[in-house]
C-alpha cells in the first residue's frame, strides 16, 4: 500500500479555535454521558426487560467494550481519511444506535444496539481530541483546552446518573436513549459549519490483525470478570478464558512488534511517563465506574431511594469533577502534571477509604463527602493524564495518541463495572453494603496507583524515532 501525503492544516483564528473546541466538547459530552447515564436506570431496565444482574452488566459493558476495542483503529482511520469526516460518521452511527436502544424490545436487542452505539462513540472520543490537539498548536493553550475538554468529559460522566434519574422520574428508561437525538443533530450541524477537515500529513496503513487481537484480549478479560462470579473463578470456562487472554495478548505483542506501522506503537510503553498515563487512565475510570455502580445498587436496593434521589446523590461528584478539571488544566500548563496527579490520587484514596466500613445506615453526609472527594480526584486526574499521553507522540499522530488513552479509560470503565457487578451479584439488599466494601478498598487502591504515577509523570517531548512512520 502506497502512503499518501496531505498538506498541513492552516492556522485558525483564536475565536475559531475555541469554537472548534466547543463543538468537540459537545460530542464528548455524549460519549461520557452514555457511559454512565444507564447506570442509574439499570434497576428499571431489569424490571422492564426481565434481566438479571449479569445481563445488566452486559448492557453497560457492551458499549464500553466495543468502544475500547475500536478506539485506536478509529483514531488511525481519522488520521488517514479525515478527522471531520470520521467524526461526523461517528455522530450519525451513534445517533442511529441510540434510537435502536430506545426501541429495543428485548435485552438481547438492547445489548446489540449498545454495541453499535459503542462503534459510533469510538469515532468521537479520540477524533475529538485529535481535532483539538491539531487546532491548538501552542502547548500552553493546548493544555488549557485539554483541561476544558477533560472538564466536559468528566462532567458528562459524573452528570449521567443525575440526568438519568431525572428522566426516569418523569418518563421511563427508554428516555435515557431518546435524549441523544437532539444533541447529535446539533453536533452534526455545528461540525459541518465550524470544524475544518484535517488529517495526518502522511496516511498510515490500517492494522487488521492487531485490531482483531486487541478486540479478543479486551472481550475475554471483561467477559471473564462478568461471568466469573456465576461460573466460578477456577471453573473450566474461566481457566479457558485466562489461557485465551494470555495467548491473544502474546499474539498481539508479537504482531505489533513486527509491523512497520502497528495499531499500537509498543515502544511508547517503554517511556515511564506514557505507560504511567495509561495505567492512571485505567485506574481513574475503574474507580469512577465502580463508585457509580455501587452507588446505584446501594441507594436503590439497600436504602430504597428513588432513581432520581440516587442520581442526585452523585451531584457532589459531578460538581467536584467540573470545578477541578479546568483548574487542573491550568496547573498542567504552568507547572506540569505531577501536582494535579498527586491531588487526584490523594482525594480518590480518601474517598474510597471513607466508605470501607459502609453499612445500611451510613450517615448520608459521609456518603456525599466521599463522593465529593472522588469527584475532585477525578477532575484533577484527566488533564495531566491526557496531556502526558498526547505529548508522547507528535501532533500528526494525535488520533492514535488520544485513542490509546481513551482505550485505557474505557477498559478501566469496563473493569470497574465488571468488578462492582461481581461484588453485588446474588447479594441480598441487606447484605449489599457489606459485600461492596472490597469495592471501596479497590477505589482507594486506584488512588494509591495515581500517587505512584505522579512520580513518573513528567513527559518528554516526542522524538524523531516516534515521529517517523518508518523508524523501527
């Protein structure tokens, strides 16, 4: 396959650059919202479609698993075929899949539609970040923009339960998907008017073997986590899953290390700052999604709160994430990623530890304070993680750079949901608080991991060996 070279993107005015950021943030709001809005509606979906806890986990993870599997390929495709083109295609697929979710007559149909929704979302998350990175050439301006981008993404994920609770109070669970249609229509219109077309100056080959192996690894890992409590962690099915995950991982590493233009440049993980950013992204989103799912089951099943009340309980988390994310972006632009990562790890650790002795009668003030701590930590974490990873590759590879951390985020989301679901599966409402305690220990552990990441978080500038598509 012959490489194609494209001209560089012209410099935009400041007003146009920030308008492009606003349009990209609107799409990111959709992706983040649909990662968490369904959580608060799971009990209602379970009653409406007669689905057990494991089925409900698949309704959430079908979206995050497909999204995580395709992010890197979507980022590379955007670099090759045009970022605005792939971005608009993703919006169209996402909107159509949302309508199918709203109309789904059965759990199987809903899971399939959620998977299709994940395909559309995979064309939005890394591509939106690539558009922002290429629109903002100044490093300080880019760090501020990434802080705002992270703030919107964090707000959308944290606000998902609040929005979902309100929709369930007034309508039913199908409204969780109908709400996407007007936002998609507005985003399509604005992207056509304001977002310029851009692509990498040199198109990269698509890596189909790497894509298939990556999908296999993620699917098996998440599948074993979800089904493990039912089949048993030492059952033949679980052991076969472990073996397949190991073989697929080894195959992925072998294939990627021998391709001239791999799906994922494994040399990046030799950089402590980059590998730390990826590990941090997994930890942050595992902690967030574990918090949101455990909150939903605990408040609605153990304390008999309504979906709206359970969603409103996450408001401190949403506020903390929204306020601290742009602040974190400014801190990264001025002094680097280390301090905001230390703050993120500390707050998440304290939030998790606050609930390790959760009971059916835990003081509501303590609950809200713990959620606020986790939200503050989440807000501080996103900008330094994203900025560190993006700085690991040149702007012409921004689609792939954003996709790797976006993949880590979605893998963390899927792991958090699977682990939280495993803790509460087949647990009575009265025993759920005690059963969820290991989950809060895991949330605190994610905070500790971020503290470790902070010590290796100072990124180096992209070097010529990574900038060159031929260098191996």
